[in-house]
C-alpha cells in the first residue's frame, strides 16, 4: 500500500516536472514558432472561447458607446440651447448695429443692466459714463424706439430712467401729425403697469387704434420721430382732452443694449432713423382706418366708400322708395305703378352697387395685403445691419461724420 | 459517468465561460480570475499530477487568448500542482480556509506570472506584487467564496 502510494507520488512529481519543462519550453519559444501555435489553437479548439471573448468585448464597447452617446446627446442639447441664446443675442446686436449704422454719429453705445432691486425697477444702469460722452438728460433709445432718459452720470457709468418711471414725460404726436399730447407711464397695476398713456390730446383730435405715436421734438430733450408706442385703447376723457392707452414700442425687460444720443445729435434730429417704421405704421393705420370707416358706413346703410359714390342712387332714394308692403296695400293708381317700377329699378341698381362694392373691397384687401408685405419687406431691409467698416478699430461715434469728399 | 460526477465539470465549464464573458465586460483594475478559481476548485479534487496537467492546459489556453508571453502556462502548472498537494496535506471544509486558499493561490499565480513574463520591472513590479496583486487576490478570494456558496450543491461530490 505504502509502495503504491510512493509510486503514485513519484508519478505525480514526474508529471509535474514534465509539465513544468513543457511550460518552460513553450515560454522560451521564439515568436515565429509561438504565433503559429497560438493561432492554430485559437482557430481550432479555442474557437468558442474566442467567440465568447469577442462578444464580451463588443458588449463592453456597446455599453461604453451608449454612455458616450448619452454624453454626446446631452452636449448637443446644451449646445442647441446655447445656440438659441446666441442666435437671440446675435439678432439683438445686429439690430443695435443697424441702429448705430443709421445714427452714424453722436451716440454712445452702452449695455443696460437691470438691477432688479426694490426702488430701482424704473431705472437702468448704463455701462457708459461721462468719459464716453454721456451727458445728463440725454435720450436713451433702442432699435425699436424710445427707452428713457439719462438722469445721473458718473465717469464710467450712468443711470437712466425708463418710461415706466412716474416722472417720465415726453412730448409726443401721432405719426400722421393728426394729434399732439404728452406721453407718460400708465398708472395701472399688473400687466397694465407696462403700458403708456398719451394725455392732453384735444377732444377734436381723435386717434384711431393702431396709430403709432412718436416723439414730437417739442421740449428740447427728445428729438422728433422716435417711436414711443402704438394706440391700443381710448381712456376716459377728462374735460377738453382725450387720453389714450399705448402699447410701448420698447419693453423694459427686452432692453439689453441701448444707444445714448448726445445733445448735438439730438439737436440734429433723428427722424430719418425711424422714418421707415413711422411710414409703415402710418400707412397701415391709414388702411386700417379706411377699412373701419367703410365697414361703419356699410353698417349704417351709407355708400360703402366715399371715393366710389353710388352714382345710380339718388340722394333721397331711401325716402323715395316705398316699402314693398306699403306698395302692395295701396290701391293701384298710375302714380303708384310708376313708383313701384321706379322702386324695382332702384333695387336692381342697389344690387349692382353692392356687387361692385364687394369687388372693390376684394381689390382693396389684396392691395392692403400687398402693401403690408412691401412694408414688412422694407422693415426687414431697414433692420439689416449696416456693413462694418473695413478697419477693425472702433470708430468714434460721438463726432459728426465728415461730408463725403468729392472726386476730383 | 453519473450526474453527480458531471456536476463539478459543469461548474468548471461555467467558471471558464464566466472568465471569458463577465471579466471583459467588467474590466476592473482588480479583476476576478474565474479561471484560477476553476483550477483551484478542480485541483483539490484531483491528484497532484493530474492537477499539474490541468494547470498546464488551462495556462496554455489563457496564454493563447492573450497577447503576452507564455507566463500563465508555467504559473498555472505550479499553482495547480501546489493546490492539489496542499489539499492532500491540509484541507478542511472551512470557508475562511477556502478564502485563504484562493487568496494564496491567486497571489502565487501573479508572482510567478509577473516574474516569468518580465514585462513589468523595477518599482512598478514592486507595486504590482505588493499592492495590486494582493488586491486582485482578495477580490478573487471573495468571488471564490461566493462561487463556493452558490455552487455548493454542484461541487459536493459526497453522497448525501
């Protein structure tokens, strides 16, 4: 028994020694012999294990790729959000650039900072001060219109009141010069807090809804022609003056970049800068007013349009035409028969007139649409920024532009 | 061949499959060596000579499927023989002892493998042998214990 055990032990030791010897031999094999050996093993008996290892590697790669994809998607979403913000900022800056290109000189560009503190909701802190040429009582404008007025000036910054300030006043007029008044903040609450009032308009001067109100240039602070707001409603009149509610051209929360007009630039007038806006608003208001008056006249039974009077209808046709029931009830006599025939003719003429009127209305609508489109195109054209100067140095916008030199 | 004698072989195959599926997916720095667990569990059920042959075969497989030199063949041969010989000398059905057995087997394997491969040298070799190898051996020992607990019905060859 012990001998058998010793034999087994010797056999195990011999086997172990053989395995170690073979392992050392395999380990010492040169690459040119080792690679074919391992390759042969991988392509024969180890195929299932190779396949398992390969699939596991693919699974891990897919898992890692999934994480990477999620990261990329998050990154893309973030970039898209940033792109939207950049697009908005780009658009805003382009509009400011366009305004600067139109103003050409006599303005100081500034960033507007909203403090948000209690008591400061009516003011803006501007990033330009006396060193840049800002002076007190200078008008502050944005591409869409009037923002407010500089109140306090420090060397490097200034504070401006915006139109929501209780002390804000500006002399204003309708874009078509049909009425004058004073614009101030509307003393309302909630969403009405961000509206304006046009006060002191004489009772005889009625302003239609949609009329653009611009600065009148009276008073000496604000130059003429800066858009202030649009009439949206009529308020209760007090005495001999009318009051109108205006939707402001510029919302304070949207103001991030502004232009401060210098006194000499304000004195020089800025009406051409917003001329296209004023003209477009004026023509739209005219069209709207014409349409309103035509509708009102039609509702009252009057001729549809005073420009196209119904020539077939006599001035007193409504009085001369008898009622159908009255004609039927009256005894037939030569006069009544003639009157009935005349009434039939008048009805026919009136039908023709209505038909012609609807055709005219259709033409008028299409013309208005075309006019609106052309106005919109003009606005877009005007909103485009002026081309940047060739040199990259910042030009001095506070000095008048020299007159163009004539070629010799 | 009865079902009772087939169960350890099945457990062995499962561990080998786990080595080539779970390990590449996890890809931990201190990865679990299921192949060594399989070798140790098989070696304690064999004679030392057969365990050395099994270690040699498994090392050859491991070396063929990796890019290194043939260091695993020698290491697994020695570890297999030593595990079987230790089983013949001292062994008990104790989980802590099994854990120590797995730990020592894996560490011994790493020492032989790293010394034979001669790929890591100097301070890195010291760090690898004294820090990373013990950590890997510990993780493998824990995994071995888990395997023992889960596969106990399959590994128990004694009649009930």
